[in-house]
């Protein structure tokens, strides 16, 4: 993504260089003050052509740093674009329209613009694109991976190297999982023997909730065993778990969440006031109910809801979880309407604004319920690789309300995992569009 932005700004620089060169040629050389439409059109076409040609010459190992090879690709795309224009001018016999002074000055200014754009944007994007790696595994393989990183084989920052094997590996994995969730590690590279499938499987299962990519370090001779999911540039490794949201996707989703949450809180302020008044008139007690839930990476946070049950019926922190059931006597009169339309969830917009939740994502469950299903369902912890959401892919398919059995939770988990593997900004917008219609159907909501 950062490389495409770099090329896009480079194309903008090429277009502006063409306009400026045209202005210099017309104003200073010919004394014409108005910009020629032909110059504007050709400059725009040149920018588009440069972008297309430069994207086509991307290399899989192209680094986001000052690099002579990458800049030469910029110059190659620029020269090819110029050659295309000259060929069109010759074939179409419109060479008279292309001033040689304009084309030469455009080419030279474009080179200057590309150099300036690459220098400035690399300084801006390089820290964002630099991956934060952690190594985990046997001492021998961890040392081998470290040597490759020290040789500059990988555009990455090594933030942790944990060497452990045997019985210590499980404890080391648990410690790394906790620190990875707190320090935003981009990738955990397992330095384990390919033949030890049991240790690899157990370690991956322990890292399911970590919102980082998980891969397996392998030497070159082992890479011939597989044909896909292999990173061969830099540190050779097999990709085991994809990171659900890359840096730019997470940035866009987070920005949209907070802007939309802030806007909705302002627009819905009268509704918040009306609901709060209705709750206070209906039964004694606070307006809001707070409960501990797990967020991204299983980091705990306090979830906010409008209180929909009588105070004496609300779960104590150490009491067993009792899910709401149809005609549940613990639910207040106003609470029945709030729960049916999911209006009790509206205060979670504050959780979104604080960065603890997202508008769209897997629904967070009470901590004790979460711990229970993590033991029953093998892939349950993978839900925590994303921020929990107010609504989600499962909810718009009618999977709301009680999940009393492992089978019911497994059905919901299948939808959550689909969302995890297929996230896109368009999918989020579709879920948000579908949510009001699903709420009006009131399926499984009580």
C-alpha cells in the first residue's frame, strides 16, 4: 500500500512537472499567458501512463527506502512514457503539437520531482512500513534467524528473540503472546523444526488470539516442500497465520470507526437522553451497566450498555454468567424494548471512540463465557485477532441472543472466522447497511 501511494505521488509530480514545463515554454518562450488545454491533457495523460507503467514494474522485494534500483525503475517508467508519446506523435503525424523545449524541460523537471517525492515520502512511510518481528523457538534456529536479520536480509526491526525448547517453550509462548498484544508486534516467526509438527501446532494454537502474523522459519532446503504461502525474500519462512488487518487497513478502519462514532454520538444525543430518562423512571438504579470483556489480543476492557435488567438481578463480578432468555423475569419493562431493538448497545459507541471496540467485528462475550468456549472450540481464540464490534457478520445473519450450547457458539464462530479471513472496507459498509434491517426483524433478540 505504501509503495502504491509513493508511485501515486510520483505520478502527481510527473503531471505537475508537465504543467509547469508547459507554462515555462508558453509564458517565457512564446509570451502566451493562458495555459494550453493540449498541454493540460497531455500532462494528465503522462501522469496516468507513468503510474500504470511503474506499478507494472513493481518487484516483490522492492524496499521502501532510498534505493538506486527503485529510482531507476522510476526513470525507466518515465522514459517509456516519453517514448509512447513520441511514438503517438510520429504515427499520428502530430509532432508539431509537441514542442521539443517543452518535452525536454518536462522530462528534466519530472526527474527532479520523482527524486524529491521519493526522498520525502520514504522518510514519512519507511517507519510505518518497517515490520516489527519477534523470534520464538529453539536456540539454534533463533540464532540462525538472527544472523540473517543482522545481515540486512529483511526490512524489519527485531523486538524480541525468545530461545526456548522442551517444557520451557509453552511458558515462553504465553509470555510472548501477552507482550505481543501489548506492544503491537507485526509478526512472530517460529524457529522450530519442520519435522516437529506437534510443537508447531501447540505453539500456533497458543498464539491464535495474538493480532499478529505467525510464520515458521525454514532453511532454503525445506522450502521445496511447499509451493504457496512462502516468503522467500529476506528471512525464509512459511506463513501460518495471516494478520487480519495490515497497517493501512487498520489505520483506515480505526479512523472511520472513531469519526463515525463521534458523529453518531452527536446525532443520537437526544435518543440517549430519552433512553436514560426512561430507564430511571422504569426502575431504580444506574443508567449504564458495565461489564468486563476481552478486546483485541484478549486485552480486557469495560463494556458499556444501557441497563436493561433490575439492579438486584444484574450479574455480580464473581457470579456465574446467566444469559438472557425469552421472557426473562430479570429484564425490566423498558429493557425488553431496548434489547429487542439492540438499543442497549448504543453506549458502546463510547468504547469505539476510546479505541476498545470497532463498529463492525466479532461480538465480545462475558469473560467467563469466553474462557469456557475457548476450551470447547479449537479456533475460538482467533476471534480476538480483531477488535470486537457493535455489530458483525454473524449478527446480520440472525445469530443474536442466547448461545447456550457449544454448537450454537460454533455456528456464530464460523461467521466470525469468515469475516476475519475476508475483511474489507466494503464488507464493513455492507454490514453497517444491513444492520438496521436486521434489527427491525428482531430475530433471536430478547
